[in-house]
């Protein structure tokens, strides 16, 4: 999940190493080669430190004789540090403060060296620090960390007041549940935005083109209100009710500076809205000739009644949104967009309810919903549903195009980087 666990304890080094190794905080590669004894003396440099050694290394004495925190020295230690033994609560505060202030990720050369020599990945943004504690002395560290976890049973009231999240069962594994739900909330917001912006792009374009061409939008105001209800209320409930899965813990953490709308989301939105706009434009300008009904703008102007033409456009538009709602459950280009849908009865219920309401609106809405009094024929209903279903294979086409773009764009960028590196290495440097 990209979450790096460190053990800060008052225990002796060997006890701390034993606990950390059994808990998985320490791995076999943290120990020197050719050793089977998992004891502190066999650890690689800076993997374990005692509190007094840690304090001596990360603090320096300034000109006035006062202790001053040395961020540079701390940045040399923390990527390797896994266990801090015989530590005090102040060491937890120092660790939280140093990690919060670290800008090691900016130093690309140092990050490459850590990756090459020690296989350590540095998160490409400011560190997000979570701290656990249960005692009164832990309160400053819990407050200083981005996220403070306090124990609900064994924790003191002061520690609980300083924390952001209280583990009611005192189970450290509950932190995994918190991370899973936090990522699920973020993913749900992304899914909703992906769906909502696709609808907005299509609806605004349709209304503008229709108004410019015939001085009247093919989607009436009451129909746009229904689309808005479908988009804002029902879709938000459906997409926000997705239960968290273990797959969320396999994703990398999100950078603080990263936009909530990713490049893949833009690809999905532009691809789906592009398909919807093309379909609506074909139905708007060529629909009467293709399906044998009178143009909607003429019917509404000359006969002062709602047209089959615009009713058909409205119906096709809504069904494209309903099937695209299924596509919007996927953010990473998954092939099976139906995966896990059976575990979300609320989503299925809302999708079914919306479909039933759309049938009632089109067939019986009449003047109230600005549709033709007789509704649509079975043939036009079949075409509307087919247009909506095509949104599913269109998503797979978008995934293929996006993958090919990423592949060839990555090759182009690598070639450009190599070419730039050669230019820099062969550039003549004049002696001063």
C-alpha cells in the first residue's frame, strides 16, 4: 500500500528487533548477508538506533550552545531507519517533525542512489506521517503527525483528545481498515466526478449546438432537470456506495500535489463524451432522414406539440448516461466493468429504479416531461438501448487507445531524455 511502518519503543534493541522481525517491520534484507541470527548487531547501518544515538545525530549545538534540529542529518537517517529502541516520547515527536519537514524527494540524485544501492523508494512528495500512542506523553507526537491514532481502551484521555482517529478495539490492524476506507472515499469521489463531468460536457454541447442551429435546445429544461437529478443525487449515491476492496491497498499513495482528476479519467471522460456528442449530433441533424420522422424543430414550431425526434434524442442521451454509469465504476482501465457489482445492491437498485423511471417518463410523461404524447415505438426503444449499450465496448476502445498512447509517449520521452543527456555530456565547457 506504500505505507512504511516503523517501530518506536522503549524496549532494548534485541527485544525490539525480535518484535519487529516477527511483525514484519524488519525483513531478511535488513540484516547483513551470511547471518541467520536476527539480532540487533547483525542489522545494516541506521536500520536500528537507540534513542540517545538518534538524538545525538539529528541535533547539533548552535553558536549559543542551544540544541538545534539538523534536517540534513535526519534525511540521511530516516530512509534506512526501521526500529528506534530505548526511545523517549520526545523521539516520536522528533521523528514526526523530521518526516513532515523532509524534502528529500526533491533531491533526485539522492533518491536514485537510495534506490540503486539499498532498493529504497522515496515517495515523490512530502511524507504523510501517522503516529500511534496511548500515553499522555505521546500527545505532542500525535498532534504533530498528519494523522494521530490513539487507543480507545488503554489510551489516556489526553492522548485521545490529541488524536485524529481513535481505535476503539485497540487493534493496530484497524489502521489497515482506516487506510482502506480512506482510499475508498477518495476513489468514490473520483468515480462520481468522472461520471458527472462526462454528463456535463455532453449536455452543454448538445444544448449549445441545438440552440445555435435551430434556436432551440433538443433537451428541454424539465428534461435537463431529470438528467441533473440522475447525475447529482442518484449517481452520487450509487457510486459512493461501492464497498472497499483489498485491491485499494495495492495502489500507490496519492501525491499531495496530484489533481483528483487523473489523466486516465480525462481520457475516459473525453472518450465517452465524444461518443455521446457524435451520436446526438447524428440524431439531431440526420435522425429524421434515418428513422423517417419529422424534424423536431419544425414540429414544435409549426404544430406546437412535442416531437418524436427530440423525445428520441432525450431517451438515447439518458440511456448512454446509465450505461456509462457502469463504466464510471472503473478508474484504472479495468476490462471487466461489472466486477463486484453484485456486492453493491444499492448501486444495482438505483440503476434499475432510474431505468424504470426513464421508461415511465418517456411513455407517459407527455407535456409535463416535454416528450411525445404517444411515447416511442418499440423500434426506437431498441435503437435507444443499443446506443446506450455501445458505451460499454467504447470504454474498452478508450482503454486500448490510452494504453497505446502511454506506451509510445513513454518511448518518445525516454528517447528525448537520452538525447538530451548525450547533448549535455558532449557540450563543450570553457575553462574560466
